[in-house]
């Protein structure tokens, strides 16, 4: 290790917290190498700091450890017999083996926190050889890692409002460096939670929902839940943590499929075309004409009957294309309870500040789920547009809509009616206070336009190379070092990156306050239970047939 | 650690003298002239002064008896008559006409120092140290054969683990044969400890390492 006097004037300072010293520049312009002894167990992903003078001012520069290699240690040949510890061999041969291992670590410069720009600025100079390195202090990391716009690195961010306490830095003890993401940031520039099944994406979604429903935030949340996983959120209504001083308690509203209705007049021609069974060109032309005529009417409560009648009026009673259309419309729309001439989901019932609405779409097929989402998003977007332009609007406050199984609503391949409006909202919604959250286990199956517009990403364990590739392509903030971490994460661990963060960070997601409803089913447990139940039930048996002619064969006892 | 069994055999004063120091090549590397029948009543047999034989030299330091431990790492034959091609004046019953030379054929042994140990009042070995001996031996110091029990004690630490902490020095001093010296000591220790002793496996690994390194150095493995 370098001698203290090389570190430029701080040789008199206490070096007890120094974990290593810079040994030289790394492979790329922002990288440097440093050496630590064995007892300094600096992990990859750890944040370290060093002091450098930028324009006459002393700055604490942050860097992230990206790699760790042993440069001195016992030779592999000492491992020849698994039953004999290499240290024993070393002791026998008189080779020193206590605290002799040396590690060379690679660190990537993140920058110093520029209070003017309230983000990291790259000093564009690597530390000199011998510069002492320290573990970045917890309070500083809490202030500068998330994009909080703090004026000083010593700000006490725990006191700030509107932050989502997502978890804590993975490399530090639980709760040492709490990561609080600014809700405003991810709720306006959209959010993506990407993770393979079982790594905790719904759980993370739950944590964020809880944070957004706390008295300090009182969000207007809409959750598109195709699996009915969010039924435990109702606990928020009675949980003391969600109680506000003014008597606030979040409202959790469940909309089941029997309350999910689409007024036919809310559909667009494209939606109808997508539902209908392979209409011919002439049918499409006829339908377009009829549809336009219906939409020009004052009434918004017309149904298939009125539409068909309109088309017969326009094209004649014996038009075969209208006949075919009638059959198709009745089959696809009239017989589907989802579509009603007059009923609709009232927006003021599903969107309100301090209300979390869960649209439980478990029993709907995926086409109907997409249609519901399409129509609702379109309506909310329209209302938000009105609200922002000063016109009368049903929705006065910003809305955040969270999509579980996001790839169903914005698939990368194939058609989905919801994709157009999702693209519009993700690219324009920021201006109108309409944010989207996409939760998905298949990033490669999500429309790349939608995914790339999600400004904040919470990425959890992903092993599938196609999915990793999709993240790399569409997520700007996902650097190589972040992607490298993905396969090794365990459930509950996530990489936070994007607009809500000043730099990506590895985070352990915090425990939920409410129960988690979406765990895997325990198949073996259920099998045994079912078996026991079957065993205890009366069984069917066949009484002996004595030839009396009365036997009916199987008889229930 | 003191060995209690058969003290009469392992008493340092009763050990067989092998020869005496005649010169040194370095602080760690001494040349010993092996005793012949004319020097001693009980001259060492060929297998008692073989390659890899552990030896010791008794040394008193500040009145304290110490053993300087060593090992025979090399041997050399000296025949002053070799190359003399002059007229033979000797008779058939006389080996050579020049009487002073008759018994001058000698065997020299190179002894590399391994470490030091103290001697107990019972004449046993204790407190083995594998560090470089600081004291210099002198010409005519008597080099004795080190019995197996003492060799074993010298290679055991307090925890009962085997150690060869001198390995780096012996490989250096021993030159081309350094690894063979170590392997020879390992072989001796192996026979001194039980087959089930945990140290056998440690010896396996150490032996394997040294053999492999030797084969690599000598070009057998590349």
C-alpha cells in the first residue's frame, strides 16, 4: 500500500477509516484501480469516496466498485485435497497466510455531487496513485443517490415529503443507507419493474403502492391487476402506519369484473375491428361509415342494435356485408357482457386522491383486459388533458396507473388495442400528470417504445439473455455493470436506476407493511389437503348384486 | 514437545557422530567430513549418512545447550590420488607408497541448516524453531545423526501439526536437489506417524506440490 505522504497533504489526517489506496488508472477513462488488504471486505457495488480539488474547491468524489480480483493469495495447488485446508498447507510450509491476501478492485467514478446542478458532476480526472479511499458515509449516500435535488450532501432526507422508501443499499447492513425515491419523479416519467417470476416484482409494486398511499403522498392510484394479486392492499385502510394526523386513511376500492363495463360508444373503430372476426374489406368500409354516423349523434348510449339499424339505413336492408357484420357484432359485442350501450366505469369512482383502485380482471380473457385498459386509459387521458387545459374535467389530480403483467397490455409483437394509448401516455403523459407503471417478467415481450419511455426502472433478477438484451436496448440508465448484476440477484434485491436516481444502486427492497398476496401456491401442501379431504368423504361403492334385479350398480352411501 | 519414549536412544549425547565440519560455503551451508573406521570406533554406516539424513550439531549458547538442526543435502567423494599417473612404487601388500595419503580418501557431505531447538535436562529436543539459525558453526564441530523421534519432534508445532517452515531456504540452498531433500524428509516423517494421522493428508498435498514444482522446473511438465 502506498505510503501516506503520497496522498497529497492529508498524511496528518486520521487514516483509520481508509479502506485502500489508488494503484492506478483502469481500462476506461472513468475507471481506476485500487488495492485493499484481506480484512477490508469491500464488495462489488459498494460506494467509496475520495477527496479531490476541483477548481480550487475540495470535493468528495463518489465511485462505485465494479470488480474485485485477488492479486496475492495462496496458490491453487494448496487446494489439492479438499479435506485439508490451504492454510494448513501454508502453515506447514511456513508460508505466511494470515492477512496476506491482497485484492485489486476496479472502481468507476460517478462524480462529486454538484449542489448547483443537484446531480453528479464528473471531475474528469482520476485520483492520483496513493489517494486514500473511504467507504462513502451513509447519510451522504441517502442524500445523493436518489434524485432528490438536495442543496447539500448533508441534508436529512428522512424528513422530506413525497419520497418512497423503497429499501436500503444491498452492500450495507439493513437500514443503514435507506433509499428513498422521489415519487413525483417516477410517477410522472413512468416506471418499469422488470423481474423474472418469483423474484419479487409484485412485492416491490406493493411496497411502492404503500409508499404512495402514505399520508405524506395520498396518491390517486389505479392498478390493473390481471391475477387478483393485490387483494391484501385493503389492510392499508386500517393500518396505523397509513393514518394521517388529519384523519386521513387511504381508500382501497376493488372493482371486480361484474363492475367493469365498457360503453360501446367509447370504443374506437380500430378497437371494434380488432374484436371482430376477420371482417372483409367491404364490411370494414360499411362499419366505418356506420360508426362515424353513430358518433356524430348526440346520444352516447347507443348499442349494437342502433348501429346495425344505422348501417341498414345507410346501405339498404338487403346488403349482405351489413348482414355479415350484424352477425359478427352480435356475436363479439352484444353477447359479451363487458360491452353495454349505457353502463360505464365511472371515472370519479375509480380515480381520486388518497384512493387506490384495484381493477380485478382475473376472470376476463386477455383481449377483454386489453379493451378495458384501452378505454379507461383513453378516457382518463382525455380528462387529464381537459384538466390541464382548464376545461371541465372529472379528474382534477394527477393519476398513476400500475399494470401488473405489463406485457399483456403493451406487447412487443402481435396487436393489442391498448398499445396505442400506452405509447401516447408514456411519451406525452408527463405533461398531463398521467404516469404509468409497468410490471413484467418478460421485458423482451414489452413494446420497446413503451419500455424505453419508462424513466425509472426497478430491475430484479433476470437470467433470460433475451430479456437482458431487451433491458440493455431500452433502458438508458442500465450500464454494463448494472446488467452484470442481474443474474446474481436474489428475490427482494433490485437495481434502481433511471430518472428517480442520480446513479443506479443495488437495493434490498423493504418489507411490506401489508401482507403479500401473490406468493406461489404450495402444490404439495394442497395435494395432501385435497387427498385427506377425499379420504374423509363418503366413497362410492358397489354393493354386491344378489340377482334381485334391484341393483342400480353404483350407489351413493 | 518432548518425546518420553526410549530416552536412552534419543539422548542427544548418545547419538551417532557422523563427521566433523571442515568448511562452509555460506551461513547455512556446511561441508562435513564423514568419519571413517580410523577416526572412530563406530564409524557411520553408509545408510546412516545417506542423502536426506537429518543431523544436528550441539552448541552451547550463553551456557544453554542448543541443537542446530541440519540435513545432508549433498555428498562428494574426495580421492587425492585421482589423476596421479606417476610410476607406482608400492608393493603389492602396500596400498600406496606415499603413507600419508593411504587413508586420505574421504567422503564429504554437504549439510544445510534447518533451524534450532533447545535441549532439555534429559537430553531431549524441545522448542523447535524453523527460523534461520543465527549462530555460526565452527570447524571440527561434530555432526550427529538425528534419531527419528527427534526429527519428528523438530517437525511438530505445539498443536501437533507438521511444519516445514524452512522449506523455502532448503529449496534455495539445496539447489537442483533441494526438492529431493524435502521429499526425502517427508518420506521419513511419513514412516514415523500413523497411517491414520491427519498429517498424512497434509504431507500428501505438500509432497504433491513439491514434486509437481520440481517436475515443472526440470522441464518434465510444461
